[in-house]
């Protein structure tokens, strides 16, 4: 089976994204407590990271700069360099009781350990689940949303390569980051409910 083409994806209805009021940038202890409660209740949560792109060959990678978690109802955006959120971040990453579902999780392991000294426990790589549907090549999130959910996930190159180290992320960056984690969870949930997937 082949992955859908860009033209096929473009013809699909748009992804059912979280609205901006459901996307939370964590800044203080009260917000972290709310996020932890929601994530622990959910059990399985969408997960992703974003790093400021490197445009110089051989330059030192300083990411990830943000980590995203999502439940079906909320997305939580966490700056990795904020002292107020580091204890929360480590607790969530290292909790085997919270399954982190995402795409390409193996590539997140080393950068997270280098940046935060944390191991990513309880990870489920959804790309392996999608491959089991009969795809020869690796399937990324955008293609998986098209295949499994029949929806078009917007992926702007401009946003992908934007400055994720910024302390003030734009509304477009926040939506993009939330979508990555939320869509990973929605694909996982749809596959988990499919017999034989």
C-alpha cells in the first residue's frame, strides 16, 4: 500500500483541531497541577517536541525547546527552559503510568535526556501501528491523519522551521504544536479501537 499523495491529502476535510482556548502554555505551579491532573486522568496522551532548527552544518542542537502533551480536550505546551515547569516536565516524562503516544519517539530520547536529564518512559510510537496497516514506507503524522482519520492536517514549512526557542510563541506556533500532539492521540485512539490494527 502507498501513502496518500499531497493532492489526495489536499482534497480531504480539515483536521478537527483544538480551539485556542483549549491550548495552554504552562507558566506556574497552578497550571502545572491542572495539567498533571488532566494527563493522569487521561492515561494515554499525545506527545511531541519542537526544536529551533539548525541552519549551520555541525552546529550544536540546543533543543527540544518545547514539549507538548495533549488529551482529547486540552493541549499543554511546556517550555523546557522555564524553571517553573521543569519538575512537572520530568515527572510527566518519567511516569510509566502515563502512556505518551507520538510519531518518531526514538529521536526524542537523546535530546530529552541531554536537555532535562530525563528518560522518556511509557512511549508508544504510533508510526509502527500505522505501518501494520500494510504500508511499505514509514508513515508520518500528516499522512497518518489522512489515512486513519480521513482529514487534512496543515503542516506549514514556515511554522515547522520557526524559532521554537522564543519565549513568546505565536498563535500559529501554538496551534501547530498542539495539533502535533493532539492528532497523534486521535490517530492512536482510532487505531486502538480498530480490530487487528
